[in-house]
């Protein structure tokens, strides 16, 4: 089993819980992964031979912790892979994105690929 990950760049800003959440670009740097936790395959998903990608919308907070995580492209809501991707993502740690020399909350898309060997 192999899980691959990728951060996807997007541009813009949004409001979340009273804090401005930026997208990388236009003077906002992309957060850098410090600690990465791999998503586990569920036994049920392995038995069903499910492979593919879960795309997550992730807010990396100004302290480098992961805030809101939402599935924007589901792979498997039945056998638990979407939830395993969220569970792993919540444990990641980042060097936060920066804007004007200050750490800020940044929204990124993360692709988590589930591959059976």
C-alpha cells in the first residue's frame, strides 16, 4: 500500500472563524510541510481493491497547525478512505505561509493518493 501526497496552489482569500484565510500567491507563501502523517487503508477498502485520490481543502493556521479539512473530491465515503485521509491530515504540521513577513492562515488543496501494491 502506498499513499502519495501533493499540495496544489490556488489564489484568493476567504474568511473563516473571523480570521482571514489566504490562498498562496500574490505575496502569500505556500506553507511548508514539517510533519507528514500517512493515511491508513481500511481493511474494507483493501478488500474492495479501492485505489485513487482524495482531494482535501485544508486550512493551515498561522501557527502551522491544521484547521478545517473538507473533502472536495471523494474517493470512498463508504469504506472509510475519505475519513482516513482527513484523520491523517489533521495530524500534519507546517511551517505556516507568510504574508508581509507575518505568519498567516493559508488554504491549500492536498491530494492524497491511495495505491495498493
